[in-house]
C-alpha cells in the first residue's frame, strides 16, 4: 500500500529536522570528508550513473523533449567530472559555521558578538538538471544545513542514482543519511508541501526558469531566495574613457547570450552618442546582434556605414523591460546621469548595472543611487557571479533585498546568532 | 465620496515607493536634521498631543479597555519626553547607509565589495501604543527607508497628531512628506493589503502580542521580521561557579517579569541540584515566585526550610513550553549538558538561553550547539536587548533566522548590494 502524501512528507520533514541538528554540530573535517567521499562514490558509480541517465534520456526522447532540455538532462562524462570537481572545490572552501565576529566589550561588563550558524533545513526545487542535485547538496552540507531536494521528474532515475552516491558519502563520514534527502516521488503536491511547511523547512531556493520561480514564490509560506529576471544595463556616460566603451559593451552583450548577467539594454549620453554609436553598432553587427533602438539611436545607427539596416528595429515600450537572453540589445539615448538612473529605476530587474565613466562624481552617484544587486563602474556586467566575486561557489543569484542579495554562496545559506560572554554578570 | 480601499492603498503604496527613492539618496546630515526637527515639532505640540490623546483615552474608557491597555495608550509628558529623547539618540547613531566593507582585489582585475543600502519600504503594524509611531518612523528614516505605519485603531487621534509632527519635521529638512505615512483609515482590510503587496512593501515588522504577529505572518506575502515567544532558559551546569548561580537566576527571573528576555525555565544538573536548589528556592520565595517543578526538583524544594509549600507545584508538559511573563518559573533537574541542550532544543522558542559554568568545554558546546537568537555564558538572559548589545535602538527582536536574528537595529532595516570597480575590465 502506498504511503499517503501527508505521511510521506511528514516523515521526510521530521527526518530533515533531526538531521539538521546533527549536521549543524558536525565539525569542518567531518563535513569535508563527506564531500570528498561523495566525490569518490560518484567516480566509482560512473557506469550506474550513465545507465540511470540513459533510462531518463530514453523517456525524454520518447516524450519529445526539446534538444535544449535533453542537453541539460544529459549526464555526460564531462558533467560527472564537473560534479566531482565542484565537490572538491566546496570541500576546500573555508567553513562559515562557528565564525565569530565583532566580539565587543560593553559597559555592563558583558562581551557581545555574533556567531555564524546554519539556517537549518534548505529546500531546493529545480528542473531536470541532475548535476544540480550534487551542487546544491554539497553547498547545503558545507553550510551545516540539511537539504530536501526536489528535481524535475524527467531526471528521476539520474537523481536517485546520484542520491545513492550522496548517501554513501555521508555514511562514509559517519553522518546521518537524512542530511540530504532527494524526493523520490513525483507528485506535484509535494512541491506545494515543501514551500508551505515552515515547521520542516527554513528556506527554499528555486533554481530554474522564471515560471518555476514565480510559481514557488506565489505558493510559499517559507522564505524564498529567488532570482527573477536579469535585465542588465550598461550606461555610457558623457565622460566615458573612449577606449573602454566598445570592449565593455561587447563583453557585456556578446560574451554569452543566455546568461542572467548579460547586458540587455545600452544607455548612452546624447553628448557622446554620435561619437560612439556607429562604432558600437559596427561591433554588434559583426556579432549579428539585433538592435532595438529609440528614435535618436535609430537615426545615428541608420546613418552608420557598417550597420546593416536589417539589424535595426525601433524599440517598443516592452523592449526596455525585456531580458532577451539572445543576440538582441535595446539601445536608448539619454540626456545624462539623472535620465539614466531614472530609466534603470523604472525598467531594471535590479540584477546588475554598469556605468562607463571617468567622472568621479558620476561614478559615486551611480554606485550609491542605482538600486540593484550588483552595481559596477568601468567593468562588464558579466562579472556578476559567485566565482568572480570570490565566493567559491553559488547556490543562485538573489534579486531580492531581504537576507541575501546578488550571488549567494555559503554565507547566504547561514545566519548569525548573538553570543554573550559574562562572568556572573547581571543587568542593573 | 469616500475613496475605495483599493484606490486608497494604491495611492499610499505608490507614494511610498517614490518617497523611498528620495530617502535612500538623502545624506546623513539631512536625515539627522529631519529627526531633530521631528523632536522639536513634538516638543512644540505637547498640548495638541495631549488633547488628541485625551480624545482616544475617553473612547477607551467608554469602551471599557483594560487598565494595561489604557496605560500603553497614554501619552503622558514622560512618554513624550522619551519619544523626543529617542529621536535624538537615533540622530546620534552612525548612518549605516553607504557603508562599504571588504572591497577586495580579484585576480580578474576588478575590486569587489559590499555597500549597505536601505531595504526600501517598511510596513510597521502595531497595537495602540502611540510612542511606537515615532520610534518606528525614526528608525526607518535613519536606515533610509520609507515607512507605512498602521497603529491600533484605539490610538488613531494620538497617531494622527504625532504624524503631523513627523510631517513638519520632514518638511523642515526638505524631505518628502510621504517618507512616513501613518494610515488614517481603520479598516482591517488595510492590514491585509499591507502584508500582501510586495509591489509596494519590502518588509513588515509587526510589533505587539503573539496573536497579532501570528496573524500577520499567516497572511503575509512579504517578508516579516517577527518576534514570537521568549521562552528563555537558564541552565546551571555541574561546574557552575557557586557565587554566580543565585545572582544570575535571580536577575534573569525577577528583574522584570513581563519582558521577553526573562527566564521562564531553570534547568539544573542533578549533581548540584541538592546544593543550589534550596538557596534558589529561598530566593524565589522572597520574590513570591511560584515554582513549577519536575519530581526531583519538587522533592528537593519541598524539603527546603525557606520554601513555602504553596509556592511549589508539579510541572505539566505544557509548563516547559510556556512563556509566563509572570512570577512563575518552571524548574527541571537534568542529567547533564546533553540533557539540557536536548530540553532546550525541544521546548525553547529560540530567543535566549544562558549556561552558568566554569567548564570551558561545556561553555563552548553550549555556545555552538544551542540554536537560539542569543546564547549566553555566565550572564543573565536580561541582556538580550538592542541597547545592551550596543545597537543604539531596536525595532524588535527577531526569533527567525532568515535575514535578521535577535535584536534588530538599523542594520536589520538595511541590506547590502555588491559593488564592482574596474578600469575597463572585461571577463575572459
């Protein structure tokens, strides 16, 4: 007889709560040993992993999944290598748990400081990318949290094969198996339970497309670390250093198109638009990037010799708010810094924005006044990334302000408690 | 014709979003000038404030409100003094906004750091304590946030009189009036809107009893900084320094009864219970504190000469989980550190717990393993407080782990964004 969803989920949740206490108290060496043992188990299970993945891939082909989805679902030897390498990297990161900062003496005689502590139980909801199972489990484990993982149903056999390796690694390090639980049932109702059960889950991290994340946020009764659009802007200020303009715009737009930190709108001061736009247009044309232009930008680009007319389109209102994730760039001529900051405040998704300028006051105002998770001066938006920022790994990029903002690494999976040291001290 | 709730709330929310941009960009001097001008306006409006409050008090008496509620509602000259002093203190605090930390050089050539930024729009929901209107508005303003305040309907005239002073102060400092909006309509539906409108509100801080906070958390679609029970524990370890035991237990339980950081349960190692319990019992008896005891504690206290039998009761299961806020203390004899930590994990509300010990390893394990917002060694739980911790002021004490934990001051009303400084730097 099948267990009811209620009974199944309660069992899962209670096990996570118990395991969370154990992993929170585990030492750094024990957690790192588990991470390395999981890597070893994956390496030893390559043929099992490939067989389980083949099972999923056959079903995916039969169901007519798109090539992009099948690509993400595939556990190639290279993907398995990357999972193993990721585990080693996370084992090498400093342990955030137990770190104490700012232990200060107070006039009352107590010393007060803060100690970094795990969040507890982290729920991860993701699409059919089995490698996320390992990455997410490893980050949660290192930060001292228990994890409940719910992957896409198309990857169920791959995920269960990976889960067995994770269990082996945990057992090898004498940690409870329930520290990482991969949900093996596919009912959609379980997602709803996961996001609405604060008694079992402390935070949800959805990883996937905007649709998934919005659905999770809508149903959530638990805090969600969420990443919505990356509608990123590059703003060429009147005082931009000439040799920085084209390289930064090129890198921000064309380095990779399908990533959240790619530029989607270029803003340029009217004082310098005639000077730079023809060269920028020629560069974009070489990459085959379509330009959706405000009327002023359209005129300037239309007159430029190296910009084919078929790559130029007038921008609509919707273009300013669109994350293309494609070789398309919206371009708008602005009157100056205030106009640029206002445009960004109105249309940005608060992910990442960059200014190119040699003007100190403009740079300082842009840094201070632009309300995005990452704000950059004279650098490409492509740097908005946990590895580039030195976090070592990231569980996601938060476009929220509450708790964590921007790339979320181990620190975002922890909290801080206050500690007080006295010597028989009482309050007067 | 009365404006619909929809139209009223949309107007309020849009005004808050616009004002949030202005206050986020305001400089420290301007914000401090506003705080001091509000203090001056309150001082000049003493007779208006008293008249408005008299209006509320008459209605409260007519409605038969309890003396405790009427006490909280009263704007005595002393309460007005305290509001003015609070404003001056908040003006004197360092401005958290714009603070940059850990600006580090990365191998790619960029410098990456974090800048402290306002959260945006803060919604405060509170009961009929008009002084909260000023305290909450001042903390939000200093942290660069716009505030929407919804106080108890019994205080509506007092709150509106205070709101006029706040408006005067903002105007005197050339800040938009809408930086602080005090909701002047009393429909309950507006509370529901406030907590479920992420398009207008970034975080909700409910201040009041457990019922209010649970109702807000239940309905919320916006992050909530919430403070539920303070079921705090003092644990007397076998290696406690004898002269610290009675003073800390006495201070934690009897310094003030109705506060969230008062001790509600005493745990004591069985090895030292015979030695200390009679003296602790005598001290509690002098204060008239009722003792709800486990069987072992009951036997020891029953045999103690200075403990009247009428103050001794057997503890029920419910006692371990109760925040009395009264001269009552639950007492349980435990077998040692593990038993104490397990008891706390099971029954505590994760607010504040203290151990009394001279044993280094016991102190370190208690600090590390007890999962509460404040964990103390050899100090009274009464220190869990924003002023005692040096935060200068607190908007509340969070019993959550996400975002802010424990006393929440200006920092808890802010977030951090990433800033990147380059010199034409692109990603390879």
